[in-house]
């Protein structure tokens, strides 16, 4: 009797920083461009270009900066109205 095997295929999004401006960062991930504002994500204000450029993606395509200890879900960038940035 032959049993089948399950294979988990990990797909990682192609992600790159396309522009760093005085107002924020432009990221290209899976052929979609996203803007990350310094106002909404102040961790990037004092980050070096090298730290910002060192972005990786997880299996879901979410963004991760290891050295900055920062993570951003792509859904948060696509639908910011679902993620109010309010401290209570």
C-alpha cells in the first residue's frame, strides 16, 4: 500500500523598498505598491537607509524588519480604516 505525502509550499512575496522620502517609505510587494508614512509608523523616522531596506516577508506576505523589531500586515496598509492608530 502506498501512502501519499503532503507538501507545504512556502511562497514568499517579492518585496523591495522603491523610495524613501521625507514623508515615508514606498514598498513594492507582489506587484503592489504601498506607502508607509512616518506619521503612522514612527519607528522608521530614525532608522538608517540600510535598516529600512532590510525588509523581509513572511509566508503571508506581511512585512518584517528584524533589526528594527517592526512588523506591518499588508492588510493594514490596504485597509487602514480597519486599524485605527489610537492610544487609549
